[in-house]
């Protein structure tokens, strides 16, 4: 997966919100009468009018289980840039915008995988990621030693105890952070799936069809 990620450079376009539709029923020389037939947001005086574009609904796929371990397709990769109403956490049926367009050979009806690389840590910056720190002395007994022998104690690199100090390891314990930092390249984390409904030169509009985890702006997308 190394070397396939790239940030698209340059101007992507202007964000346009489609608020609804209206139908003209009477026309004069310099004005017309119309009726709003459908709206999904508040319509205000001064909003721009354009002819309704022709769009075809994408072909719905048969209901199958999302393959959370699918290999990369090798096709164009972009980013989930934003969502309607400035939402950052998105889910099924949400409308989103990606930085792949016709110049990337994206077409309406294309399905894309939403994914992110496995990170090196969680949402916190706590260095000690283990459940509990091993303890050799304190609230323990011969029958119920706990402490360094507890199921919550840290893992040690060397099982040799210090002399006459039960439960204390000679070397520092292994931490989750260290394991993640030295492991080989891991598979990506597949978050969900989307289908493209409208394409511009450098961007596209899509609807999220399925999710396996939380999806949010900034996630990577790849053409299937």
C-alpha cells in the first residue's frame, strides 16, 4: 500500500447546495411564475436557478456482506472531503463529496471503498496503554498475590525476575505502542462503501451505501 496515497493539488471547484426544484407554469417577457415542487432545505430570495440536470439512479447491488478484508483494487484513490450540513461523522444514506472526478475516470454508478490505514495508536496520547501496571508489593497475600501475577499486569520482555523481588521483571515491559511501531505493514481498515451519483471535472458526489465502522471526513476512498 505504500506510495499509493496522494493529495490532489489545485482548485477543486465551488461547493453548490441543491435546495430543491420548482416548476414554471406561466411566462412573461421579463419574468415567470413558478411553484416550488420539492425542497430539502430552506429556499431564500436570491438563490440561483439552473435547469434540472438529467441523472440516472445507480444500479442497486444485491445485498451482500461487506468484505472488510478486501485487497486494494489498484485504481484511483482519493479522499472523502466533506458531507452535507458540514457533518464530520457520516453513515449509510448520507450524501458526501470526494476529490475524484471525471479526470480520474470516475463515472456515475461507480462503487468506491471507504478505508483508512491502520494507525499507530488510539485517540489519546497516553503512553502507558496497558490495562494496569504490575505491582509486586502492597495489597496482596500468599493466597491471592495479585500485583505482578495479575491478569492485568504488563507483559515483560524477559520472564526472569529480579532476585528476591517476586513479581518484578528485569527489563521494562512490552507496550502496545512499541508492538505497533515495529510490526510489518498491516492491511488497511475498510470502513464502508459508497456509490457515485454525480460527477464534475475534479470532484464527485456520492451516497454511502454500507458501513462497517464509523466513517468520517478525511477517510480515503478507492474505486472498486
